[in-house]
């Protein structure tokens, strides 16, 4: 597509949206300023650099497309390449197992800020802010229960790990002059029916209370809810009710992963309720297919609705947008870029909704008019605005990123 053509289309789109009271320049500005936290684990199928232990904890990557990043340099290289194809501001979401361990085995209860110093430096040099995650899976002590384990030795181990992770996140936040968002997700659950459902949740709450005791001004903690894990189908300690209740009573950020609900559940509708009771939301934008399969995020109704609800609730400033999927069946960087651009498309689409007019209709109880405008809004020239956003930010417009990824595959990832 030629630049002049993109600009011309944008002008037409701007006028059309203006007729409905929508300022496209402002929408583009907001989109540019809204960071997307790239999940480092898309580059290497959630392997990390701690050991060769496979993935556990009820999550699974499927596919064996060649070119997986195998070490810290390859992860960094791939992330930077992905970033070059994505407009706007970026954060990078690290897991504890991605520390710069220099080939030494550093156990989870020994991890320190020094293992992330090179990341902090790298992030600064490359225009990223960092987010962080403690890691409960893929370790000999993971088992089925970590922070909710009745065995004090195992439980203490994971408490120590999570406390250390919060300190690391705080150091990241301090260095970048912006709070680091640290997610706690533990896989704890049971494959089969259990009797002491209440007990494990009580232990989990006690562990979290202990972990959160330390005041750390440069980080924010969030807790992720889940429906079930693979091999842990009958019971999840950190269920929605647990996490909702815990976050509401402890003023903690709720992590909403769009893959973690019943398939027929309307996840976007949770936004407007949760925001009344928790201070902020952390989003893990994903795409479940039949189960929490972590397929690449696309611009589908679920994701569009999710961002609409956030914008309608005027809650963009209370939302942290991260991605969470791991697809090893197709080119991994391609998956990265598709999902991130799709997330931006959905946010842009929400920002371009003729909300003032729709609200006016709703207030006046004009049901037909509201539905009609919602329908017509679907075919407004949204694509022209998205193309302009990419052009303005000097990243490939439209499908132009496909050959770029093919080239990178040829020159870099296929040689791994
Ligand atoms: C698992 C959770 C969690 C992980 C990452 C790797 O179901 O979604 O967020 O995917 O921490
Ligand atoms: Zn998640």
C-alpha cells in the first residue's frame, strides 16, 4: 500500500467518524500511549533458562514448529524483532525462570535482583518497561500444590520464592521509574475429587497474606484466577471466587486471563463488576479453543467486547494489558505479532465506538436507535485508522509484516 493512499483513506475515515462525534486522532494517540506487555514466553514455549525440566503445572504448548529461542540472547533478539513490527509502547513480561543465571543453577528460593540486572539494563536500552511473574511450575517441588501445600517445607519454599520475586519486581519498577506489575499465578489444584477444598484455599490465603506483608512501593501485585489445568481438572485452589474475594478484600489487582473461564461464559461482562471491587485489572489476552488452549489472540468478538467494556467503563488507566498464549505450531514470532496487533485492533475499535451517541440513545430509552448504531458502527472504516496508526509509527502496514517474518525465519530462526 502506498503512503499517499493510506493517508487519503485516513482522511476519509476521520471525517466519517467525526460525523458520529468520534475523534480518530485522539483514539490513535491513546492507542500509542497504551502499553502492551509482551509475554516473553511466546518465544520459547515457556521453557525459560533455569533447567531442562519440561513444562508442568497444567499448562501445555502444542506444536513443534522449528526455530524456538533456546537461550537469553535468542529470546532478546526475537522480542526485539517482534517489537519492530508492532506500533505503540511496549512492556516485556518476564517469568522468574527467564533470569540471567549465567549457566548456574539458581533455585527458586535463591533468586535475587542480580539475576535480572542484565534484563533491566537491556530493557532500558531498548525502550521496554518490565513486568514480572513468579514461577510455580516446572520444578521438582511444583507437585500439585505449592503455596497451598499443607507440608510446611514445600509451602515455605514457595513463599520464599514469591517474596523474592516481589523484591525483584520492585527493583525493576524503581529502575524504570514506573511500577512493575507482578503476577502471581499458581497451578495448585487436583486431578480428582478432593474433600478438603476449604483447607487448601485457607492455606493459600495465609501464604499470600504473608507474601504481601512487605511494603514495596515500586511494584504492584496481581493475582490470576483460573478454571482448571490439564491433569488438575477437578479442583483449582485459585478459582474465580477465591481470587475475586481475595483481591477485593486485600485491594489487589485481579488478573483476568480470557482463557480461564467456561467456554460459554461472557468474560467481558466481568470487567464492569470487578472494577467496582478491585483497584485495577491485569489482562492476559488469549484465545481459548474448547479449553484454555492458549491459541494466538485474534480480533474476535470476545476480544473486541473485552476492550469495549474497558473503554466504556473508562477504565483504561486502571487496566494493564498483557498477552498470554504460547503457540508452537506456527512461526512463533508471527504468532507474537498477529496476537499483539490483534489486541491493538480490538482496543482501537473500542476507542472508535460512537459512545457518546450510544449513551444518549440509551439514556433516552431509544432501543432501536442504539442497536442500529451499534450495527452500523461495525462497518465504519476502522481499517483505515489502524493502517494510519501503523504508518505513523513506522511499522509495516497491513500484511506487509508477513514477508518480514519470512525473511527473519530464513535468516535467523530456521538456522536454530
Ligand atoms: C496459566 C496462566 C499463566 C501462565 C503464564 C505462563 O494458565 O494463564 O498466566 O500462562 O504465567
Ligand atoms: Zn494467564
